[in-house]
């Protein structure tokens, strides 16, 4: 165990800086504001710093390390060409308040992304401003809210979410001031239209739903659901977390949705970075376009007098503020670094994004099939069941380990830890909440058949392990099972300098 | 291109194993009425080298700050990130991981974020910090809703928070979007003509849930009066301060003059400006606000062998557990950028921070001295101490002046009429550790010419 704060070398300058360009003996800082005591930061030389973070990186599992079947998170490979492009001059060293004639390149890429995202989702207008999926949800719900306010429909105070929804859906709607109505799913995990009919009314603002659902199952009655909500005067919101399943095969627009968010860090390979940054643009149908956070990139043919910086420029790109914009959800223009990387990913596939989605679905179905078959052959299929009994899934599938818990006292978490010992990242566990002892598996188009075959074999081997072995797992990792209750009861949220001194 | 898909050409084999005959079988569950048929109406795929060539061509139309002499800041200032930060951040174990739901294989990022929390906590002088929110504007907004959750019960001005009248409109807009749903009323605190906070106006905020001010303020002023704020507003009103983090190498940590919550744009530590995103928002507070904080927090724990280990903690505040009663909807945050911040802080060390802070102040002071020598312009807040930026009052419109400077190859600053309607003659100029003395000379010379011409033109 190495601690950053144990480095305190006397000569520990990590890098040397030039001297100030003006004498600083009289800076005229108000006396009450002079800092007497510097922060207790460590003192590291550059090699010490490099080793510390290299050591930490060795204790972290990424997609680059191995298979990362974390359901609902779409952990696909992050092509390195995207990183190379993001480091080009004219990306990192750009200020969001520079005038239009200095940022035509960025605006051109933004425009291309707006268009592409609109086409893929069947939406009329797109803003790239939201910086994460949850912020995209919040932004769209705010657009709905202002749309209703402008129509005098202030009675619409309720947002409907199925009980299988991502937690961000109710959290985002609640932040915007809506009351949440959660509707139960059917026994088979599907949307219950009767339950929906029972709650819609003139107080309905919107329904938020992801399709395919968090069970990885396409909701066949989605168009009917949209009709029910629209008939009641509400809006339909598409949570794009599972968008990787359907590109080119269907779209939220066709299904009847009014707004959608995209997770560029899921579908379009912006690296997840240990928790972020992401990017969560939203697309909307025309009736909501004037409420989008602004400004949005538009283009027009070149006119004489335009200050072109590029010789072959065909269009003049410019900002436009939507007329009744809800304003800003991030101070600038969103996570443009993520947009540029995702642009590179889009260019890699173009119209073949459809093939990409097909392969994501192929891999999910194949892995599901292989696990079921392998379990049957090894005589352990009684230990789990399908989260949703369907012929085909989309980009992910769920398994319930409730039978195993009941028969052997082994939980989904135990199995997850057993998988860590096999060298895998665990699938998502205990989500969606409606499947007991749930494991949610999403392989993405990244993985080869061999990886999937091997995972199926290893998964079943874990199921065959003795209960005691799984209770004790993992044993091969940097630390063994971490006591999360201890962490919450004995809060140590920063380095305890005092403890160290004693 | 699709030939990079590992299972291309093996579809039939995999489908056959499942008893299917075509890819369409896998999509048979999508009802006919909602199917998209045919190809996506998009361009064709490209190879890696074609993508790079296009990117170079398209992005070649951008003018980078480094291509010009720039004085544009307005909260995001030019900075230098040490080379090792960029090198280390590309390590795939960091770059391609996600939220550490399985702590046993995520100790690296968990420890790095726990260390980040410590670095921020030490920097701002408060006990607790989270591992980042989106940016400076959303951290301010989240701080305001947090303050209301903590103080509303005892507040005499219920659901009310006061913010400085100088806060730029885009930041105010974010704050309004985040707070309107909770029925929170945002009122403003006045400033004096010298740019400092009007402490009499502050007394109106007593009994409200919180006040939000910035240090330095949006005009670049370091306001000594802020050290008296907490005694004026009292214990039951949250004192929220937005900071420029590098300034804290010289300027007192707000936690040491009574701040309850400190927020800010982290960019100057570890992140390029990147056209305004991704950046990272700092969020730190006293223990009293801990259970109402937004975002993820790492705690130290032990594993079953009693060995030190780290994990996410206090998750019951968060959306994946608490759903619509969560303290915030934030899930994906800015971890990787915060990690860059941690690396930069680790390299700087305390003395390195103080030096970086001095370099920023020195550039600002030299500019103030040089520009105050031009008789045809004035510095309305010159009597104050500034960090990174200050206002120049021009004899003509700031928009025209920026136009002129642009033709001379300078990005001249920011036209403050975009923030404050009536201030058409106010130019906000920014100076940082990257500003060279010769650049200040250049700006001084051009401003002298332009302002003299303006006055002569007006008089003629």
C-alpha cells in the first residue's frame, strides 16, 4: 500500500516552472485574505508521481484489461484514433467564447453530429449541451415543462416511469419538480398497458421509458403506450441508455417518442474514464425544438464577407438561440471533447452503424444461448432462470440467481465476486430491481465469439463452485471483499493526517 | 469500418448455433409498424487514416488560443498541464474503466479519487469533498439545492437563496434550471461601485437558506469583505463560495473564513479548456452538509482480511438507490478530468501551487500597471486586488475594440455587455501564468492606438 500523502521529499518538485513575469513582493492581497498555511499536499518528484499513478492504474480494471459485461453501460472498446483526434491542435486549446469565425471547424463537427444523431433517432432537432445521460433526461423534462407552461397546461405535474427504469429517470424528473408515478411491470417484465391506462390523465406530463427495457427486451407494445400517453396529452421520453441495440432497425421517432437522450459514452465510444466524462445530447421532435438549451449550430451557404479560415469551406456555421430556450444546463457548449471522439467513432461506421447494432445484439443473444446451453450440459441450469422469458433479447439480458440463493445460499454478489477471480469484470448486479438476485449482462459488439464462449464456460464453472468458495471470493484480486458497511459506519473520506502522525 | 467487428463473417455460424437463420430473426420482436427498413441515410464508413485526414482538414479551420495572443478568459484561463499528466491519463486501465461498482478490481481509481477528495479538501479548507460534478456552474447550482435541503426547516426566508448580481447570465441560467423544480427563489446581492460585495445588502439574506458569491468575483476582484460574511448571515444560512482553485496558493481558503460549501471550476488544475468541456466541478463542504451532498464519494474501509481498501460510500443519497428522493440525478460525472486534476496537484505540491498562484497574480499586476498608463482608457476597479482578470472601461464599444484587436491578430478579451446589458464599454481582459510580458506590451500598444483614434474620431 502506497499513499500519495506519504511522499514529502524536501526537493520534491514535480516540475519546474518559470519565474513570475513581474516582481511579487507586493501583491496587495487584502490582509484578511492572505493564506498563511499552504494545503497539506504531498511533495513528489516526477518519477515518484509517475510510479504512483502507474501503480494505481495496475490496480484498476478497464475494458483494455478484459471483458467488461456491465449491463446498461455499453462497455465497448474505445478506439485510440479517437484519442489521437482529440489531441489535435484546435481541440484542447479552444475557448467557448471565441467568435464564430475562429471555430468553424468545431461547429462543422457539431453540426454533423447533430444531423447524424437526429437521423438515427428520428428526431428533428438536437442539442449537444447536456454533459451526461442524466443531464440529458433533466434537459428534456425541462423542455416538456416549458412546453406545457407555454400552453397553459400547468396541471401536468406527474411523470410516469416503469419500475424497471434507471434510477436517473425518476431522479431527473423529480429535480425538475415533477411527481413520480411508478407503474409495475407485468410478470414477464414487460410494460403493463393496463397499469399505464390506470394512471394517465390530464395531470400526466410525460412517460419516461427505455426500449429495449433494462431487461434487454424490446417492448412490443411501445407504439400503443405512446398512443395512450399522447391521447392523455402527455409527452414520451426515450432513455437512450440502450440505444446501442437498435440503430438502423427502429428509432425512438418511429416508436412515437417526442424526446430522447443519447449517451455518447455508451453508443459512440467516448471512454467512460472511471466514471466520466460522458456526454448526453438530446434530440426532440419539432414541437419542442424552440425550448432546447442554446445555442444550437446551424449552417448556411457561404456569403461574400464571411471570414473563412479554411480554403475548401462550403458552409458557414453559426450559433442560433432557440426562441423559447430553457436556457443553459451547462455553462458552455457541453462536453465538446466527447463529441469530437464520438464523431470519429461515427465516421468509422457511417451508415454501417446498423451493422454495429446487429453485432451487439448477435453477441448478446449468442452469449445468453451459450450460458444456458453450457449450464444445461453441466447440470446447473436449476440454479438460475431468465430474467425475462423471451426468444430473443436485444443488446443485453438478465439472469436471476434467486434459485441458487434459495438452494445454496449463494447470492448474485457471490457469483459476481467469483467472476472477478476468473479475470472478468462482473456484470451489473441487483439491477433492474424487479428481477430478484439479478445479473445483467451486456457484451457489446466488441467481443469475439471466442471471448463469449470462454466466458460462458467460466460463468458455469463459477456456478459449480462450492458455496464456501464463492462466499470467500474474490481471492486473486488486489484486495479481497471490501466491507462497504464498515466504510459507511466509520467515515474516512480523506487522508487522516493526524492518525498518521500518532 | 465493419471489418473491424470481430464476428463479421461468422454471423451464420453463431446464428445457426442458436437455431436462427438470419440477423432478421434477432429483430423479429420489433413489430413491423415500428421497424426502420433499408439503410441508414448516412455517409459511408471510413478507415482510421481517412478519419484522421478529415479531422485535420475540418479542425484546421479552428483558430486555437495558442495561435494568437489571447486575453480571453471569463472564468476559463489559459494554463499549462505538465506532460506526465497527459501521458498517464491515457493508461487504458483508467481511461476504459467505469464507475467502480466492484471495488476489489477498482482500487486504483478509488484510491486516486479518495486522494483527490483529500487534495481538494486541503485546498479549500473544508472537511469533505466529493469526486467531482460536471463543471463550475452545476457545482454552484447543486450547492444551492443542497443548502436548501439542509436549512429550509429553520429558515425564516423559506426556499430562498441569494446570489451575487455579478454572476454571469449563463451560470445564473444553469442555477435557475436546477433550482426552479424545487420552488427555490433566487434573489440577488448588490455590489458596490468598486466591485466589492455590498455588506448592507447582505444583511437582507439573513434567515434565507444560503448565499452564493465568488472569490475572485466575475470581475476578477479578490474581495476582503467576504471574510465578514459568515458573521453577518449567521449559522442558519449557508455561505457558499465559488473559487478559482489556483488562487488558493496565495489567497485564504474559504473554509478558514466561514464558508460552509466551496464550489468552483476545477479546469485550471489539470484540464485544458477544451472549448468548455469536459471540465470538472469542485464540491466541498463541512460535515453538516455531508448527507445532503450530490455526487459520488469514496470512503476508506477494510477488506475481509482487515487490509485497507477503498469503496464508494454514502450511496443511499444517490439516484441508483434513492431514485426520485436522491440528492441529485448525477450518475456519470467527470472522474477522469478530476484524476488529471489530482495528478497536476500531486506534481505541484504546496510550494508549486503557491508559485503558480504568484505567476498568475504577477501577470495580472503587470497588465494593470501597463494598462493604467494609457490615459484614454480607465480601470474602474483599479483600487482592488485582482486575480486573472479585470475590467477596462473604453472610450467606445468593447465589441468594436475586440473587432479591431482581432484584425491585429489578438483575441482581445470579453465584451461585458453580454453579461451586463448597459456595460457596452466594458472589456474583461484575462492574464494567466501563460501570459508573456511582451504580449501585455502588445495589448497596451494596440489599446492605446485604438482608444486614441476613438477619442479623436469622436471629437472630430
